[in-house]
C-alpha cells in the first residue's frame, strides 16, 4: 500500500513541484552519501561497498492497538510506513547515535522514488524542528516559512501544498530543541496532526530518553524504536573493516563494547582507533569521559589524514578553534545547520566587536552614501534650487573674466577685435558654467585661465577656441571633483554615525529584508571582516567549510553546512 493524496489532483506536477522534487532528491542522496558509515570506506580506502557491510538495527514497533513487538530482521522502513495501522503517521525513536536520522533519510529516499513514479503521491520534505523558534508559531506556519527559507517556495504556494496534502513532512530533531520547549512543540505538533489541519502523512524522529519524559505523547499511529547493536553485529562489522586486533582491544576495554553498540560510536572507533588509548580506558569512569575521549581521538585522526593537496591549508589549532566557535554559535542560536549568508550580527559576542562592526559598516555605507550625495545631491540640487542665481553669478564672472581675457589678448597682440570676442565668448561660457556648476565659480576661473594659457598662439582664433574648450572641461572636472569630495565627506559622516548606532544597538536583521534595502551586502561584508579580525573565521570561509567537510567534521547540502553529527557539534561547543 502507498499513501496517496486525499483528493484527486492533476496527473502531472507543475514546473515548481518538479523542480522542488528534484531538489529534495538531490538533498537526500547527498546526505546519505555523506553519512559517516558510507564515508568510512573512502577514508579507509577499502574495496568493499558500504552497502555490503551493514549492521541493521533490530526494531521494536508499537501501535495504538498492540503492545511493543520485535519486527522481522531487515524489515524495510517503508514497509512499516505503509502498514494499515500506521497509515503514514510514524514516530522514530532511538538512543543518540542509533541511526534515527539515517532511517529517516532511507524512508525519504523510497518516498522520492515513489513520488517520481506517481505524481499523485506527496513529495517528502526533510525539516529539522530545531529551527522552530517561536512558541506561538503553529507548525503549519513554521513549515510554510521553512519551505520559503530553505527552498525559496512562495508562502501562498507552500500553504496550498499543505492544505492539499501535496507534501509529506519528515521532521527530525525534536530533542534538539531547548528542554523547556520540547513539550510545547509536541502540543503544536498534535494540533497540526488534527485532520482539520493536516490531511496527509507525517513522520517525526526523536531521542527516546527525552521523549519518555514528556507528559503528552504525539498523536501518531505508531512508533518504532531502534535497538542497540548486538555483540555479534559489532564483532562482524569490526572484523570486516579493521580486523581481529581491534576487536581484541574492544573486548578488553572496560565498558567500551557497550558504548559502541550505537552506529555513530562504532564508526568513530573504526576511523580513529589508532588515536585511542585502550590502555587508559579503565581510567574513564563516566560515559561522558569515555565519549569525550572517543571524540578527541576522532578529531586528531581526521586532522592527521592525508590531504589531497600539497599541504594542509590550515593549522590544526586554527581548524579546531574555528570549528569550536561555529559550534558555539549554532548551539546558542539553537541551529543545526547554517549558510554563510545567514550569519547574523548576534554572532558578535562582545561590545567591542559590535562597535567595530558599526564603525566598519558606517565607513562603507557612508562612502557609498557620500558618493551618491556628491553626484546627485551636491551637484544637481544647484540646477533646481538656485538656477536663476547661478545664471546671474555665472554671467557676472564670465563677463569680468571675458573682459580680462580680451584685454590680455589686446595688450599682447594689439587686436581690438579679440577684446570683443573675449567678452562675448567669456559671457557665453559664464552663462553655461553658471547653470551647471554655479556654486563653484572660482574653479571656473581656474579652468578659463588654463584655457587662456593653452590657447595663446600665433593661430590665435583656433587656439583660443580650443583653449576655452579645454578650460571649460577643466572647470567642469575640477568642480565635479571638489563637489564629490564635499559630498563624500558629508555622506561619510552621516554614514559613520548611522553605522555606529547600528552596531551599538546590534540590530538583528533578516537577510531578505535587508537585501530589499540594498545594504545587506555592506552589512555582511562588515560582519565577516570583524569576525576575521577577531580570529573567529578565516578570510575565505567557504574554502574552510569545504575543508571541514573533507576532514569529516562537517557535511554540506548545497550551500548549507552542518556538523557530521549533533553529538560532535556538542563536543566542540562544550570542550573548546
């Protein structure tokens, strides 16, 4: 059985839905490819295909009508999803690192295949509940906003898709919300799951320990719980990847076998066993100490891995510091992933950084504002506000200096006619320039005298015309330069004051709103510059994030990044 839409729709998807389906398909494929289990074989340079070496978790299922029971081994997740008593409304539970997200991705993979084959089936969408920021926001509105933010789907279209059951939400990360907000989110989810709000299927994933503490259960039709790996599964996996020596060390390590019964820690020990102090393992008393030791070994091993380039582009201590800083920001903002363009001024964690941000932004914004002021306000206002006055001023200056010009010509060449010519030509030039740059007549004088000097020659008339033309151009250029400088200084001062205020009050902005205001790029550059000077990020942040992905600390989906696992994210945040 497969879940179809609650009412008939077109047999063909429209262009937007087809494009959206392709993006979801690409996202699911890349996330599965970047899972730690699938990337182990690339790192270890093994010939085996990761699909040939699996450790399928045993799964317990519980529905509203029956008690918990063990599913048959290797039962596909889509088979559980399709059961009539589940009807596409399923909860996935498990311990940290047990493979809940991977299970959700495998279900998404199957649902994408179905949606491509049958346009009447809903399109799965992967969302993380950690981005639910407002306790008063409905899950429906949150999904609409998430579709717009993540996939650039207009809100009216997203609303229509939800109401038609054209999308199938796969919701991860309920336990990643702040503890005090998790049960509030459960209440909002239950309201969304009401038939009046949501007509289709919904799948939610959560850690079992947190979920069992809720007083309210999700109104889903059933749940599956991923069980820890058995000793036989762990042994088989270790022997097929790293051999008997590692397995012997695991058996001798006090409590180590119990820790690596989850796929995450099993994969970590496979990758980083060379950095693990098995002889000291008995000294670690708490589970936190043991897991921290494994993560530290993992970090050291990933940094030691052979680099494909000539040399590693970053020092190890810088890599750790930058990753730790990123982790702290994501933890504080309660985010699981981010893109470079969504870095916010709230990531500046000190007054000095915010003031620096305001100063830099003010200088940049002020320079641009000043340039515009110099071009538009400082220049064109003279044409509209003081046109008549400038005509008179220009005429007077043109007349005076035309007379002087003609007198000089007469004294030098004894040509009375050139005196009249100088007066007439000077008056015409004065009128013209008075209209254009009347507020700077003394600069016009410089241009006219410059034209006089150049124009004096035996071929007086030709040289005179050419010299006056050059003088006119020089006057215009000098006037423009001084006007621009004056406008730039005014604009720079205004922009600097505005930028300082902006930085001090630490305005939190939405990228799309500021993009419309045309200043987002200045804000973003200023922010990046402060973070770089503060040694929180490198200059080329995109290159570093890709390096972190290659080192298996991060994973990338299009232009967004997140840590390879939430537990690694928390380790960086807490330990550095």
